[in-house]
């Protein structure tokens, strides 16, 4: 389905733009751990994140094969196909291992990290949007197939060839049909008929068949299922108007209530694989980056309020530091310049005449 593909593309593309930083307390760990820079040496970070996101979207589960050195530190990760993984549990329902069909091997819980989209008590496998709404998606697929096979399997002719004021036998009708197909079948030339014959093509209005309405509803339903704004699905919701303000609000809600589900799951997985006390946080600045005018207005407020310096603003914009750019505000800069100006620290000299009096 086009709508499902678009929804998966929007979410996976958003996730693969992320970068992740490691913190111990409030202090960022430098240099960044290799597993956060390039989890799988055979592919880029964006490809690794894309596979993880698509696994969560389409299957509701993602599995990372964890490789460790002799000291138990994680050296690399690899995204497994979730359809190949069978979760093994004991009689109490606790996970004991993961059997991967492709490798015909069972791995321990220390060798595989399991990520879930939606957890259901009593079931080790997670649920994704597709698993949660199989009936609705099946109806949409049936509608698509019905429309595609309308002329082929529904017995609807492409046109009607009729003779006026004539009562023809079955053989004559069959002969007329064959002659028409021989002369006009698969051709784009002009059809020449005598006065007794006429040809009427059969058209089926999409509105009459309600296909347009149904397909539009399917797209809206998929957008709701995956939690994606209609604007990102390239679809219009009937009865609503799109403005800059509500589009920005929809994007913010998409980040908070849809993307955060995937981001937090990946953050927690990375945090569990790094040494104890390490917390991994996603850098979502690229996703929240507004347009140029709005961004510059925000910088102006930050500079006037004094919680960002000129060089800090330039760093956000990817620019090199400027000379004397570490002052927080223009007022602070003037005050500091006056404090270091020649004669600024000298005591004022009292007027001699005033002292004599």
C-alpha cells in the first residue's frame, strides 16, 4: 500500500537523521563511544537506525545481535531480521534465549538486545501498528485489488456494440464482435460504422464507485494508525485547513507522541549496552530545526535574554567563533569594556577648593 509505505518512510527517515550522545550524570562523555558512532562496522549509523526503525514499524520488534570482547564490553551490533527470530521462554514466561533461523543458532539474552514497539503483558513479542490493525489494512488491500481487477475479473465489458432496428441471431452477433475486434482491437485508428451500428464505451466513474472516497479514507486511517500528520502523508483531511501555525503544531505533536516512542526505545537499548551509569540521549536538534526566519528570531531572544553568547549562536549555526563573541549580551560587553578602560579604576579627585572650604 502506498500509504503504509509513505508512513514507514516518514518515520524511518526521521529516525535515521538522529545522532546519540553518552552522558555520565550531566557531563557528556568524550570521545563518544564507538558503538554510538558506528554500531555496525559494515554499514553507516543511518542505515543501522533505519533498519531498527523499520523493524519496529513493520513487525513491532527489533533485535540487535550483540558482540562483546573478552571483558564483556560491546564492540559491535547487527540488526537481525525480526521474522527470523523466535523468542524462547521458560514455564513462567521469562525469556531464556533467542533462536535465529538464518543462523540455526540460539543466543542468550546477553547476546541479543530486544526492542519492542508496544508491549503486551504475558507476550514476549511486541506489537506494531500493522499487527494492531490487520483487519483495517486488509480492507484497504481488498479495495485496492478490487479496483485493479474491475475490468479483468468482474465481467464488465469495455464497450457495447449495438445494431439499431435489427433482430440479429447469435451467430450474427458473434460475427459482428469478431469483425470489430479484428479491425479495432488494440488499435487507435478511426472506427467506421454504417447507420445501423453504434458503439458506446463503458466508463465507470471513480466517484460512482466511491473508490476515491474510500482510498482517501484509507490514507487518513493509515496516518492515524501510525501517528503521522496528514501534511507529511501528502494528504488533505476534509474540512480542515492547513496553516503555518497548525502545521508546526502537528510536527511538534508528531515528534512528542510518535517519534519519541521509537527514540526512547533506542536510547534505552544503547544505555543498557554501555557501562553502568551511562545514559544515552538522542540529539533531536536536526528534527526540530525551524525555518531560517524563526531560527534567527529565536537567536535574537536568546542573545537579548543573556543565556546565549554570540559564539554559542554561531556554533548552533555551524559557524566559526567570532572575535570577542563570548559576551552574553551587548550590555555585558559594554560594561566589561568600561571596567577595563584606562582610568576606569582610578579614584575620583576631590575639588581642592571644595576641600578648603
